């Protein structure tokens, strides 16, 4: 029972932990992008309800700059497209990392079973 974990298995366990951390980071990024995307969609929705001559301002750093509805709609629509692309990229990364994690987890589990069953 006092057997040490073989170095190869220790390496795989470390890789498993790295994959888990990468997955956690991707999920956090995905959550951030989702939040920003919802905000952009909400603003676009509100803008469509406004008349074209409504005075609008946008924040640039610490100042507000007057803008028009068409320019703001165009800017936000482009931002929305970029965020949607980023979301798709993150979803692909998440799926890829999840598959790698599950495959490696199975291998580590099998090796642990062999190591401790074979050693008894």
C-alpha cells in the first residue's frame, strides 16, 4: 500500500490538472463573453425602439461623445458579430479540452487501477 506512483503516471496526473485549469479558464472567458453579448443585444434592442433623431452619447474612456443612431447601431452590430465569433471559438475550445480531459482521465484511472491491483 505504501507504493509510490510511477513517474509516468505522475506526469499524466499533472497534465490532467493542467487540462482542468485550461478548461476552467475557457469557461470563465466564455461566461464573460456571454455577459458582454447579452449587454450588446440589450442595447441594440433599446436602440431600435428609439427615434432616429434621439440624442445619443457613447462612452470613450472617461468622456461621453455625441453619436448618431446609425453609427452606434453599426458599431454595436459589428461588436455583436465579433462576440458571437469569439463565443463559437470558445465553445470549440471547451469541447476539445473536455474531450482531452475525459480521455486522459480514463487513462489515468486505468493506470491507477493496474498499478494498485497489480501491486497487491
